[in-house]
């Protein structure tokens, strides 16, 4: 297996993980609306909303890291392809 093939496989895995994380992050908030709870009678709903926001915000760092890793790996693969083509031309 060549280095380019290995990098391509690694990039596709990182990108697939990124897509899965983005779908997972957006699923809980799909049916949620911004709400303002004014009475104590709705405190249970407010607590559920707060817990949901905590779950969604917990995924912010992993999504950012995997997205940045995927982008950097894509740039590395593109740079290596350009380098190889330039060497073939000489």
C-alpha cells in the first residue's frame, strides 16, 4: 500500500467520523425551539432544554478537532500530489 493510498483512507475515515458527529450533534436539536420559561411550572422543560444544550455543546471540541484534522490531511494529500506531478515533469 502506498503512502498516498494510506493517507486517502485516513482522510476518508476522518471525514466519515466528522459527518457522523455533525449528524449526531444536529439530531437532538432538530425539533427544539428557542424557548423562554417564565413560570416554575415549566421548570422540568427548562431543565431538559439545559441538559440538551450541554450535550450539544460537549461535542463542539471533537467536531472542531476532527474537522481540522480532515482539512489538514486533505491539504497534505493535495500538496503531495502536486509535488509528485512536478517531479514527474522534470
